[in-house]
C-alpha cells in the first residue's frame, strides 16, 4: 500500500497568472499537499534545482519560456527527468497536446478545471510515481543480489580452476587485490576497478578443461604439455563468450589476454602493445607478481629482489612499461597487500587444522 499522507509531497505550480497559481495552491493546500510556486519557466527550473519536487503542474502558454520548453529541459536533465509533469492549458488543440506528450508530459488538464478533477489527476500521478520508484528500488536490490551471487560464484570457480587447493585459491584472491590496486593507481574509476577485480578471479578458468595430470604435475612441463597448458587462455574465453553481462564480458577479456606480452611474444594471439586490452595488461602484472612470489609443487617462490629485477628487465617486453612504473612507484602498497593476505591464509590454515583436529578427536571418542 502507498502512503496516503499528502504532506510528504511537494508540488510545484507554475503559471504566469497569479490568480491561477493562487487558485491551484488553495485546492492543494486543502488536500494537505506541500506547495511551491513559480511564475515563469526560469523560476520553475531554479526551484527544481534547489528543492526536491514530486510533481509539477505546468502552464503551457507563458511568456519567455513556454511550458513545453520547460518540460523538454526537465526531461533531458538526469536529475529532474523523473519529475512527472501535468500540463494546465486552455489551448487543448491536438497539435499542442502532441507537443506536450512528445517532450515528456505525463498528463494534461483543461482550464477551467474542477477541483475534484485536479485532485484525482494529481493523486493518480503521484501513486504511479511512487510505484515506479518502488519498482526501481526492488530492481536495484535484485540486481545487486544477482551481482553478489555472480561474484561469489566467480571466486569459487576461480579457486577450482587454479588447482583445487588452498594454496592456489589464495593466489586468486591475491591477484584480485593486486589487480584492483593497480587499476585504481592507473586511473580507472572505482566502479570499473571493482569490476576488473571481480573479473580477474576467472583469469585461469580455462584450466578446468586442462588435463589434471598436467595441472598437478610436480615438475616442469615438457614442450607438448606446455603447449597444452597454453590452451587454457582460449578455452577460458570460450567458456565465457555467451554471457552479455559486463562482469563476464570483462572476465572473457582477462581470460583470453592475461598471457599476452607487450612485445607481441605472448599467447594465444601474439597481441602487441595497446592491442592488448588494459584489463589483460593489468592482470598480467598482478598474476606474474603473485605467481613468482609463491612456491608451487614444481618450483620455489622467488626472492622479492629477484622479482623486482625480473620486472625491470621485462618492462616493455612482457609488461606494459607504464604499469611497471606505477608498480615500482607504489611497491610498498603491493607488498602490504601481499603480506596481509599471506597472514590471512596462515590464519585460515590454522583454523582449518583446528577444525580437523576437533573432528578427529570426536570420531576417536565416539569410536
């Protein structure tokens, strides 16, 4: 049910004839509406910019700026486009009404009008406005729920794709954090940086289609195995290509391009320089920094000094030189992100170990 307390609504009455404004104001005040008055189009536009307006009763025939022009301006401005407009007009010919509706008018009332007609039209339009606002709010809430579910799913899939272990699942989380920080420092707005952060969790989703024997091999891959592993970039993009959602479209770019190199020697398409999407260039830096920093079954983690030397050597070769400059200019921030996440991972391992110990103790007692 809609709230029927009319005092919550502010109605702007616009007419260059003072007596007309006074008459409409009196009717609305008797119905407990809050009323704001304007005697010209310019004054009306100033009013809606200064205070919230729930509905406008607008005279069409005014000197200077007509009601048609006022409405047209309202509807092209994002901040005022949702304000419903009911035209008040003595000139109700078809051509005038066509113009009124064409510029975004919601309704019209012929002058002279009856009190009950005016109040009924106003009440109906306000109820419709409340319904639309309520519907928009519900759509936003539902969209947020869907987006949150997508992000959770992407994190789970990203961890699974990375090799079914806590070690590599943590890699996904760290890459996402590095990606977000580098994107923001690059100049990306926070909303897009967050999109890229979430999309980066699926950078290796294509590994789901790679043979487990290759994925879990505890020694270096031979040439044929390495070529097979390289397919994960294209396979990942194929998995994501049918979604039209921005999050998955970004993830497709990341999956396909995060192994491309700035000098054109990467894979799968040998893209070069800015042919590589900025999403791919950013995730490439984040992915390699974390991959080199940590031990895997087939290798030991590098010392930070060796990683920095490698990044400097690969500037303009593997990596976008501008991103490497940003990386080194804010190296302490990236090291902080790394150290914090490592501590979180150690805590998770400890808690999981305690849980396993409690379960085993319970089983032994019950047995």
